[in-house]
C-alpha cells in the first residue's frame, strides 16, 4: 500500500498528516519526497544508517573530436547546449539527461559524465519506521531524479507513506504517480480551496483515488472547502482542529499523536478507510 500525502500549497499541514499517520501505524516506511525542504526527520528523529549520492547523466564534449557543427545544440530541446561559431556552451542546470545530443553527434564526440543533484539518507526510527529522506543540492532545479531515488526504496508489501512536495508541479506528480491513494491536505480558507481545486484536477488526471483532510478546522469559520468536497463527491477523511497546543507542539518538532495519543486511533481508522477505498477502487 503506497499512500501519498500532498497539498496544493505549502504550510497546510501535509507533513503533520504524513508523520502522524506513520507514527500511528509504526510498521511502515516513511519517504520524504519534499526534496527541496525535507523536514519530516525533525519529528520522526530517525537514526540514519546510509546515504547515497544521486547523480544524473550530463554530456561531456571531447574538444578534439568536436567540429562545432552545432547539431547537438539543435537537438537539445531544453536549451542546455548553445552553439557559438567557435564553441559549444553547456548549461548543466538546464540539462534533462535525455541524451539526444549524444545520439545526434556525427563525430562521436559526446560521452557520459555524472553530475550530482542530491542525496538520499536511509535509516530507522526507534519505533520501527523505515525512513528515507531525499535532499536536493542547493541551486539544482531537478527534484525528480532525487524523488525517483527515494521511491526506489519502497519495499514490496510494505505500507509506504510518501510526503510530497507542496504545490502541483512535476515533482508532486512524480511523487503521487503509482501510489495507491492520495491524501490531499488543505485548510478551510479561500487560498486553501483555490489550491485544493487544482490538486484535485491533478489527482483526477492521474487516476489516483483520493480524499481530503481539513487541517486547522474551525479557522475563520469558512465552509467553502466542505461545500466544494460535497459538491464534487470527495470524501472528507478527517478534520484536525485549529488548536494552539497542536501548533505549539509542531513548532517544537513534536507530533500531534505524541501530545494527544488518543489521535492514534483516528489515524489507524483513517488507514483502514483508505485500505477499504483502495480495495473498492481496484
Ligand atoms: S554534434 Fe558533436 S561535433 Fe557537433 S558540435 Fe555537438 S559535440 Fe561537436
Ligand atoms: S542530454 Fe538532453 S537535455 Fe542534456 S544537453 Fe543533451 S540534449 Fe540537452
């Protein structure tokens, strides 16, 4: 069972839901795919056992063989290669590792070099949660290879909880893809509703079964998220109240189920409901 936890915008409580679900289930894997700013480790406090460098393909041009014909730059759809009269300039940050340049080069002047984009850390928490953390190198705009590396650690027959990046961009889609269920976390505000509507479109296109959790329920008394879910036939899986004690604990790196253990049962019930929904969907 692979469950992704996503939200149309940052700061809605996506990580809160993901970590509390993991802490309530315990025998599971937690995968932090929020590779630009992973923070689940602050709450889960895993003991890291190994780290792996994540590298991607980059073209390496052999200056002696290169005739400056410019075909590689023409083939590059990402403007990563630019042909000048006497030089070929390579912008590694733009390269998508498609290898088209190497394929078209008539002089066999392009070979492979590896370029580091980030790392993953693997460990375990004291309560048997297997933890995988992805971290993108600073200034690198390519989260997807790191997310793919994190996801490659999912074990067959395990319960895997994937904390997605915020927003609705490609790294989010990469995280949600091939998961069995997606929890969309939102807050009861007009901004929350706006971003939720986009996130709903994304999961519908992906064909992933999903439900909504409303975090900070009661904040401002706005009911538009609930009305939207009712109109669209989207299940509201849980409501987490707007509560200063929960917010204070979060700011100190303490999870909801640690200050209010009675919530464990609610998260276990949430998992059971998701399991039923996935069985019905499949
Ligand atoms: S296609 Fe090959 S020979 Fe032509 S400019 Fe590129 S690297 Fe040089
Ligand atoms: S590998 Fe693809 S994206 Fe990268 S430089 Fe070559 S053609 Fe461009």
